[in-house]
C-alpha cells in the first residue's frame, strides 16, 4: 500500500469512527453534539474522495458543499441538500454564534437515516 492509499484509508476509517461516536452521542440524547460529529464523518469521507481523485491533500475547509464540488461524484440533489444542511451543525458546534434549531425526537430518526445513507453511499463510491 503506497502513501496515497494509506492517506485515503485514514480519511475513510476516520469517517466511520466519527459516525460511531455520533451514534453514541445520539443514543445519549446529545443531538447537537451528534450532528457535529456526523458532519465531521461526512467531511472526512468527502476529503477521502478529494484525495483519491486529485491525488492532492484536500483543502482545510469544513464546508461539505464545497468539498463535494471538488469531487467528480454525481451526487443526487437530495444528498447535496443534506450536505448543505449539515454545514450549519459544524458552524454551530464550533462557534455557537447563533443557536440552531435541532430536529426534534421524531424528526431526528428520519434525518439520521439520511445522514447514514449518504455516508454509506459515499463509502460505496470507491
């Protein structure tokens, strides 16, 4: 395995690990924190794709929409919308400038399913 493959594997494995943490936080009722870690999981998987496709270190940005645009992936509109929505949880988690309305207990399950589905889809694109 060459260095590039090792770096890609690192990003991919880290993404899976971050989602595991997000799931644990969600189980504990820590929705805001879970969404932050879920964003991080998506970010890392997208960075793996950027590295895989460009053979260059991904930019040090957190915007999922911008990262997805750096890939050659044909991402369906619903997934692009989710990536854009998830950006708010990264910003709120890092800076807490404005409180973000979190999905309620009924909404979070459907939302979480979209997050996990998108991450799995990204994983399967390698």
